[in-house]
């Protein structure tokens, strides 16, 4: 895969970022926490933490919904931007925050056991009740 620099930002622009290198295909999380925090499902790609450069990092707020992971979002506009496992070497980057064209596509759905009851998943892609099998 070609080394490409992707850029993204929150809705208000207080936080911008660049990520160099390959991005994983997008997974869509339907879990209760993503649904409530984002207002709907959350879509995320994934990259090496070392490949991510953040500008305006002071404007990021953090929330640990569970002790093992940190959600980072703009404290000004509230955009969810990053999800990191504590001590992990990768970072989930919310796909909606990336500038177009992303060159990405959705590969699967996770935590569909917790999905909202007001929509159907009809794209034919794999659906996992919780985390995908390793
Ligand atoms: Zn913002
Ligand atoms: Zn989730």
C-alpha cells in the first residue's frame, strides 16, 4: 500500500491531525457507548499511534468509558476523534473526521448486539456481535 498522508479535523477545526501510512479499512461500531456519544454508530479506521501527529492537542478532552480505553474528542465542538486502548500502539481514528478523499471503505460491523433498534444494517458486510474474532 502506498504511503499516503491523510488529514482530518474536528467539526470546529480546533483539533487537526495528520496520519502517515496505511489505514485499516473502516469498521462501524454499534455499541451502546458509541451510539450515545456520537448520536449514532461510530465509524473508525485504525493506524499506528506513531504515525499520528495532532495539532491543537490541548483542545482534546478525554473520557474513559471503561478502564482499558480512552476516547478523545474536541472539548470545543465535541467531535469524537480518537479511541485508544490504554498502553496500546495503535489508534482508532473516526472515519468521519478524515478529509476526502479517504480512499477507504467499510469492511465490517462490530458490537451489533448493542445496535439501535431504529435502523437496519443492509450492506451485506460481516456483522460481529461484539469484537471481531482474532
Ligand atoms: Zn472542534
Ligand atoms: Zn463502540
